[in-house]
C-alpha cells in the first residue's frame, strides 16, 4: 500500500487516488475479487509486490490493459516484462486486438507499450487530460 501513496503514481493513472488509504486498498480488492472481468496480476521483484498489470473488457467491448509500478522500480524494464508475460499467458483472451490508454506526458508507459508491439493510433482529451490510444493487433508478442 505504501507504493501507491505517491502523488506521481496517482498522476499517471486513471483510478488510483492520492492520498491512497487502507480503505482504498480494501475497496479495490473487494471489487476485483467480485468482478470476473477484472484480471489483475502482481508484479513482483525479489518476492515483493512492486506493481500491478491487468486486463479487462472496456466500454467498447475491447480488451484493455493497464499497469502501475512503484516509483523506485520505474525505468528498469519490470513493467515491460510484466505486460509481455500477461499478454503471452495461455488464458489471455484471444482477440483481434488489445488497447491501452496513456497520458500524453507519460513517456515511460508509452515506451512499455511500444516495446510490447503496440502502436499509437490516436490522441484525445478526457476530463482535461490528454491521452494517447495504443493498439496491438492480433495480440502477437514481437
């Protein structure tokens, strides 16, 4: 929980508030354990949880992916490897494409997607935030 109590984590994610409380953690665990459309996976380094990668069906009935990583673990390839592992799991939905939304200024997350074969297909604004939409066709790991 301490990793999520960081303004920079909240800044780059759509659903992680700041400050992040114990109640926020409990609410997320309860919601993901009930909602079978949510598929979170822990990112572990040296037997410690340092982030999360997940996939879900979005409002357009597409498979969407997202991830967060504790600040001390940024830029070390952990998110890139975790996303690649999730995409290549036998249980990952076999779909024509997978999408992700990333804030325009979040170059690190854009790099994670590019390194996993995603392409930027558009830019738009939502609630005052500038976002890039990324897409990976045929869900094939390069």
